C-alpha cells in the first residue's frame, strides 16, 4: 500500500525475526492465540485512510438518522430480542476489502458491518510486539480518531465499566476459555480488570445476576457482551443448562445484543455510497440481475461466512424458501495488493468504532486487518499458506 515502506519491511524480514516475534507475542498468555498471525502489518497512507473514514461516516449518517430503529425492527428475530435496549450501539465494526476498480485504482469496498465488539483489547497489545521486532516508521500506528494508547484505553474503560467497579462488570461469552479469540478476552482483562465469564456460570436470583468472583458471589451490574445467538444455538445441547439472557434482567449491556442485528448485513441495502457495493433484499428484488455471477448471496442470520453462496445461479435463488432473510450483494474485486515472497496477498480492514454515552456519533478508534491468498478471507481458504492471517493496519499520521 505504501511502496517504499513495504519494500523496506520485506527487505528486513527474515523467518528468524518472525519466529522471535511470534514467541514474544505468545508469551503473555501462552496457548491463547489459536489463529494464524500474519508475517506483516498493512501500511495505509493518509489518502486511503480518509477514503475508509469517508465511507464509515456515510454509513454512520444512516445509523444516526431518525427512524433507524423503525427501519431495522425486522432485523431482530423475536426469539432473540432482549429487553431494555438502549439508544445506540456502543461498538461498531466496519469490514472493508481493499479492492481495485474499473480504472485500476485501489479503493475500499464495504463487505460487512456489526454492532458488536471485536478485538478491542488484543489490537492494542499486538502492534506493540510488532514494533519490538521490526522497524516500523514512528508516524504509522493502529489508532484512529486522534487516539493514542493512553487516551484509547481511558475511553474504552469508561465505555465498558461506566460508573461501576471492575468486579461488577463481566465479559460474557460461551465457553470463553475455548474461543479462538480468547486472547482478546485476556488482554481486555489485563487492561480493564474485568473477568471473562461463561454463560453457564451466571447465577440468577429473581431478575438479578451474579457470578463467582474468586469464590465470592458478586452482583453483575453490567455485561460486556460477546455472546452471539447463532453460536449459542449451535452449542445449545453441548453447554447444558444456562440463564436465558432474553429475559427482563436487571443488568446493563455493552453493547446491547439487539444491535448485533440492527447494524449488520440487514443494514446494507439502505446505504448508498461509492464504497458500498449495491445490495438488495432478495424478496424486494424486482428482477434477477443478468450478471448474476457478479453477485454473492448471503443469509442475514448467520455469522463467520456460514451459508454464503459465492458463485450464485438462478437455481440458488429459486431454492431460497425465505427470501426476506437473504441479501444479494454485488461482488467486489479484492486487489492482490501486498507483495510477499511468493504471490501477493489480499487484505481486509476492520475499522473499529466506539460510542460513549452522551456522544452524538461513534468515533473511530482502532482497527484490525486480515490477509488472504485464497478465494475468500478466512482460515479455511488459506491453509498451508504464508503471509496470511490476522494482522493490523498501521495508518500514516
């Protein structure tokens, strides 16, 4: 993305440096990183950073417009609707592919978004380790919105803890110590002091929730929520009895679970921007596009790429029994943008926003990136490849 910096990084790279970097990265919480960490960060100049921010702000205009809740009411499955929803999502992530347009120019294209947390803790720690092992220009770092480490962590703490003590706030997940992203839970605990707690460990008395904090039953005032209902349904039988979190419970949510659905694939058809590919609800499609092969078919209510049809046919369209729960999205052309020792890698950027109480709009804060050499971004498309996996964008400042 920045040719001079890329050339310098690749020239200094050795397998020995990468192995030393990985050893250092894994040393904080040994065994907690199951996903592949890429050999390189992504370097982004100010011009491309501003394109990303312009697209995000345009989407935020839609999210903050009057009537957005009414527009997205249908997005929440009734069986998963949680009471006491607040006015906005406290965390939002926007996923962009680095693509190449018809003029052969690089541009971002929105792939997906979610009103849900992602690696807001790990992406503080991990780039610091990169700097210990590779020469990174001082004016390139992972923060956005004028943040540095101290100011970002201060706002993250205020966002998640609010007026409560760290003992009264938990990070809630299904079997957190078995999740592939558990390194983020541990980094969040390091920075904020809150514990990861399994859904099965919640204790309910009336509409109050408690957990055992080092053996002491402790009231939960606020939940930093990482539970995805799709994941919960898939593991329902295996995890056994647990508290039904769709009840009217006396607890605050950061972010509230309903926002996972409101800001999601469901929102895409409402957005018009050059960096957002045309997207349609399948049931509202007046005519199937002639160039159907240039579209991807996605179920609204699934995550991690499950159920996506990449090479769409008329038969795929006709086989859908619930077209209101599917979208048809124009494909984007990922650019082979990052030179590596063999073939170039593609990249996806996740712009991560936080939205504190009292703010009119969310604010860009930090990011992550993923590198791929396969047909799609994701582990199963990148087996046995190098210079792929989890990464971070270092933006020019």
